[in-house]
C-alpha cells in the first residue's frame, strides 16, 4: 500500500514538473519600453493607454501573446467610434471596468490604493484636458505613467511630464 501511494505521489510530481505553464512577468518585464505604445491617431489616447494596460495584465497572467494586443486590435474589439471607451467590456478573457474619482487632492490616496491592487496599472483620464494615460506606479511619493501622446517621453515617466493629465485634474479611470 505504501509503495502504491509513493508511486502515485511521484507520478503526480513528475507530471507537474513536465507541465508547461506560462510564468507571470516580472516588474522589470512589464516596464520594458517595448510594452508601451504611442497613439496611432489623434483622439485615441484612452484606447492606446487601455491597450498598454491590457498588455501588462496579459504579461502578469503569463500570456505569451501579449504583444498582439495593440491599439488596432483593441479598436476592432471594443472602441466606439466617435464615443471612445465603453464603461465596461471584456477583451481576451480580461474584464475592464470604469469608475469615477472624487477629484483634487482626494484622488491621491484612491490612486495609491488602486495601484497596489492593480500592478498592471490603471488607465487614468482627465476630461478637462482631455487626455488619458496609463498610470503605472506610485514610488517614493511620486506617480509614474506611460503617456501615449507624441508630445511626451517614451516608457515610464513621472506624471508631471505627461501631456496635461495630472492626479488632481483626473476624474475617471478604467481598470482590469
């Protein structure tokens, strides 16, 4: 009996070792310049920022096809021409939701808490600009983002270097 149990345990362990499972991406991997996008046309900053958020979420889920998530593939899947992003939608098994921010300095703690819960980042929107960016992290008292605007730097930058969108003037966000 003991030999039979040991044999079954060894078989399960061997099968587990042989199973090919995708591993989740690291912090460094989700922040490589190649993960981030610049918007393809005027007025699609929220679309490009959401595509970047979905790319990072896919990477964290171990999806090796994350690079196939592009502004064009997202446009076909959920973009509403003339209206922008829907408040909720699904894309490749990921569900995206929308919520409003309280405004002003009250946004700070809300966004810090959101980034702790969403390492893929959140798509932050400031309607007064109007412009959307991918808010990626809060570190050492500073928010960082990836801005799809051609007028902002590439990769992860301090939010003060983004085109117009700031923590205090943002009114809404999308999240996975």
